[in-house]
């Protein structure tokens, strides 16, 4: 009988509603069925309606490296970062997160203009207040990269990788190949 009463009463409201009407109806039905027991607390008792907050229209970006600060509190529309889990687009109002960066292309979208940077590694900290901090080991505007020196460096590190005899030499050569391959891919596409 109790299940029927609560099902009938609670079926008249929307799920996750924050209106206290459903609680009042439940308490009334509870007191009719079990007048000697206090009614249990329901989720609505603990839920407070969220204040309506407008979504921000711009994303604030801080792009820094150990040697320079490319952006400080720059207002942009979107940022695309090369996270280790894949390319990640960050818009205003993005959920807070931390992502490790891999070598790749970082894009800053501001209106119709897109600025592209190559980052070697680092972290992107996305805060819930539409602020993104990007800390990278190396940050280079893509137009400042010489494609011929990238090709030359890639062939040198590939050669070093094939002739490496110790584990240290292999790891150093592999890092060079990985970074220069990502840089070469960023230049081509």
C-alpha cells in the first residue's frame, strides 16, 4: 500500500525537480499511512536549486613556458590542445580538468583568426571559471619553424636510433624522433 501511494504521488512530478511540492505530497501520504513515524528525508530535502548563471562568452588563456609568456589573460573563443588522450577542444564553460600535453599543434581561435603553436610537452589546466592555463616546456609559433631543418633533424635522429647501442642512446634518439615527427606533421597539416 505504501509503495502504491508513493509511486502515485511521485509520478506527478518531473525527475530531478527542485520544487518542494513533491516533498509535501510525500509527507502527507506518509503521515496518512504511518502517523506514528516521522517521514524519511528525501533527496529534495537536501537539494538546493542552482543559481542561474550565464555561460561566459570568452575563454581566458594563459600560455607560458619556462622561457617566455606567450599569452597572459588573453580572451579567446576556443583553444585546441594536443593532449595525450587525443586532441582536446576547450570552449568557455568547459568542465574543469587537467590534461598532459604531447608534442603537437596548439591552436588559439580568436574570431576568424587562428594562431598556431608547436608545443613539445606540458600540461593544460582547465578551471571551472573559464580560465585555461597551458604550461609547456617549449612553445614556438608554427610560422617560425624551418621545415628543412626539421627534416634534417628527423633524419639525424632516425639514424641515431638505428645505430644506438645503449638504452640511454635509444631513449634520447626516440624522443628526438617523436618530437620532430610531431613537428613535421604540424607543419604539413
